[in-house]
């Protein structure tokens, strides 16, 4: 293709919407490339570019932008305002395009559609049609691409919710067939420990940022249960049982997952993964810790990531946490036997 | 029922007047000081923003004075302020304090919610009584801001040190005693006349500084360690872009800028930030542009550590500063901020502005400079 190349930074909203975004550009016939998974260099460059007070995910996003900048003609930096009605992402998502422009040095032109789902997607569709027109694609084709990308995104979500791993969900969303349901990885048939890991998708699914947390748990013989495989409806119900609805999408899901698990059990412990400097989590973590303490049943651990997080420290804390859960379990078993 | 509420600058005067005129038993928390800050910081989440901690300190100290109900405002995001009351309620509960909380905010469901809350507060008062109380409070909000605008301009010109603040202290007493909007106005005029009498001509080397930032940090001198007064004492005339009466005008009263594009602050911000980001983030950017256009020598942004909207503004202000050639200083403050460090930085900043003026680099000349180190701790 001789057309322009669009770069999509692999950070923040990417982990929620990459199927939608990449599907859309594909439907337009425009080449779109994502930045590589986070690495040391990307993180370091982002940290240097951002103001010190910015949160870790924003800093690493800057790094992805800078990584892509010399290799693409346009940068796709959407303004994610609301992913669902009346709920915001967060102020930094709202000001992201301008923060990028101000901090990340010399950049190719930005494509910054306002993604606001407050009014049933109508605004987002129009914003993406504008993106298409800047790329020289007509309205009819843009609309078709948008519809198809939406459908693909919905299918991806649905398959994920059935408990399939992300790569298989991605293949299925692209039109591939799913393997038989019986091949779906079963959860802990062997009585392995299960630990829920709650946190924003851009931390959970960026293994460099979270220092390979999920794989580490597996190696300790623990099955990590991420928030997005919990039954969505029940999770949101649990979140909305609070006197006031939480008005940030990510935080509401974290809180809902936590409350749901505190209520219903089904896991042996909860790890809450947060990044230093995350404003909404600074409040949500405190509340969730209080609720966990009041019910007093499930071990709860807060894991705060920043650019100085070390692997050794993380490993020690995980081992101690898992040991504690095992000991509790053994004590309980002994108690019943006696 | 003994009702208390958080401090924010002179907020307590109109709120106390409004509630007492409706027969509510009011407990004003002791003025914000080290004790309130330490108490709040001890019990609040470490990385919560500073205003939440100070509020909490206010509640705990008001409790000692017998308060049992908290009147607080809420919001719908994305700034964390909208969720303060929820977090504070759970903290107070875990401390074993059975505080009742009445949170005034845009109702999530029915307007009835809001009405029921007001009923709980004022009982069966007539609508006329309520409106009269609101009118009294509103006249106070406006007058307090009018006088303080003058104070920030005239303090650097006072003929005898402390004269302006003595007038201001008397004024706060007068307005606190006023029972009608007419009395408020009379007291205001008296205060303005008295201020004019104690002020002399502008001092030599006068510079003009604009203040932008998060509303609580700008309005509560005990939280910002008296930034405005310190600037005045260094010979700077100060203009504040955030005022309580303006906030009420744009958030509670019908908005005159229904067509948001007409709002001059948003228009000024537009080349740098074209979307709201919650709190005062957009206003901080827009007002910095406007200060540059109006020929101010420099701008100071005040924000609490970890403030989400102001971090967005902080990231963008270097561009505004470079484009308009106006120096911007960002002050990030919380319970760890220290006076000595702040004073040094303010002196250096005012010095810089003065030297730029002498070199003819004043407003709209040459490049700007940005210093955005925090005053207190930077990391844990």
C-alpha cells in the first residue's frame, strides 16, 4: 500500500479497544501498526519525557508514542472520554492528546477522535468518520469499517467472557473458528490455589510493567483469575451496591470484582494491582482494603507499581503472600479434621 | 443535630450564616492548622489528594466540639472530589465515629433525593425562608471575593506593614455579623474604603503574578502556606483566577456560557487543551494564556500532590509558557510542604520576573521558563 502509515501506541486504552481500532483501520484499507510490547527502552524514554507526577501508565504511553514517531506518518491518540454512559475514564485520558503533544517532542500529525460512549456511540462513530476522511477515505466505507470493527470488538469481548485466552479470542474475533468448548482451559481441576488479580487492563496485560506478575503466580503453582473473567453483570451489580456509584469505569470494575469475590468467595486471595500516581485507585484501594478487612475472610494484597519496581521485591512479596494462603488453608483443614 | 462542614478559605462565613438563619445548629471547625493537617493525613489514604485529608482533619476536630452531622458537596467526576464524601464516610466509620453525612450533589436518580436531603437539614422551613438564607449567603460570597481581590492588589502597597490585614480581619467580623444582603453591602463598601486609605502608590519594581490551579489549594491559605500573601510581601501584585463566587456561578447557578465555545477561558485554552479534564485543569491552562495576553509578568499554578486534572495542566503549561513568553511556576503541595523551601522558590521566581522586566523581557518578550519542582516530597 502506498497510503499513509498509522501508528497505534500500545498503552492505556489499547488493551480495551485494540480489536476495534485495528479492525477499523483494516476496514479502511489503511496500514496501522502497533508499537511493540513495552520494553526497558520504551519505559525509560516515557519516564524522561513525562512530568514526574504523571502516573506510570501515562509515562509508558509517552514511550510508545516516541517509539512510533519516526516510523509512521500519523499517530493515533484517541481521547477516551467515556467507555460507557455517565462513567469517565480519568482526567489524564481526557487530556491525553495534548499531554502527548506537549511532552513527547517532535511528532507526526496526530489523529485524536473523541471516543465518548455517553450517547450510544453516535459521537464515536462520527469522530471515527472524521478520522477516515483525514485519511482520504469516503463516508460510506468509513461507516462500513466502523460497523464491522464494532462487531469484531463485541465478538472478542464475548469470547473472552466465555473464559477463552486472549489470543484465541483475538483469532475468533477475526472470523476464525473456536476450538471445541471441551478444549477450553479448565480452571483448577487439581485444587490449585486461585488468586484473583484486579487492576486496570493496561497494567494487567502489560507484562513488562507488571514484571510478569501473572506468569510468576503460575510458577508458584497459583492460578491467576483476572477481573475480566468474572461474570460481568454480577461484578457491576456488586459495584453499584455502594451508596454512590463510582464514576470511573476501571475503578468501578475493580471495586465490583473485589466486592463480588468478598461476598461469594471462590478464590483464595485477592491481589490488587495499581500504579503509583493513579488518582482513582488511591481512593478505591483504600475503600476495598477497608471492606476486605471488615469481612476479614480473604487475604488481600496491594501491589503498587512504579518505574523503580524491582523483580526481587515483587517475587518475595508474592512468595510470602502465597505461603500465607497455603498456611491458612492447612490450618483450616487441620481444624476441620480435629 | 449539630452540623459541621469542611473549610475552604472564607467559605465558612456564608455557610454559617445560611445555616444559622435557618435555625440549624452549626459547628465551624477550628481554622485549618498543623493539627488538622496532621490528623487528616494520618487517617486518609496516603496518595489521596490533600484537600480530602484537610477535610477529614476538619471533621475530626469539629467532632471534639460536638458536631454529629457533616454537610459536604459531591460531584459526578472525573475529579476525585466527587467521591470524597464516600471515602471520608468509610474512614470515619472505621474510626468508630457515628457521623451522619449529608452530601449535596447533582442527584443520580430523582430530584426528590436532593429535596429529602435539604429537608433533613432544615426541617419544615418555608421556601421563602430558604430563599432568603440563600440570598444572604450569595451576597456574602460575592462581597468576600470582591474585598479579597482588592487585598491581593493592595497588600504590596500598604503604607504600614500589616495594615491591610488588620482591615481584612475587621471586615470578616463585620460580614459575619450581617443579617441582610444590604448590611453585607454596607460592610463591604466600608471595607473597600478602609483598604483604599491604608494603601500607597505601587512600590518600585512591582511585578504582577496570576494564580491558577486547583480551587481548594488556591483558596485555603493554610493549605498553600499563604502563597498569595508571601508574593504580596515580596512586592508582587497578585490576581487570582479561581474564586468561590465564580465557581458557584458556573456550577450551581444557570450557566451564562451555555454555549461553551463562548466562554473566554475555554477559548483561550483551546489551542492547548480542547476538552474538559475535570476539576480546574482546563481553567488553569486557559487562565495562564489569558494572564499572558493581559500582560502579567508570571503565573503560579498551585495543585495538591497527585491531583489528576492539574497534572494534565502541568504537562501542558510548558508549551503555553514557551509560546507566550511567560514564566510559569508549578507548586505541588501537601502535608509535607515546608515554608522555608516555598519562600526560597517564591523569592527566586519574583526575582526572575523583576530581572526580565528590567531587561525589557517583560510580557510577550523572549522565551519563558518553567520550574515545576514540587515543594515537598517528590516521591515516597
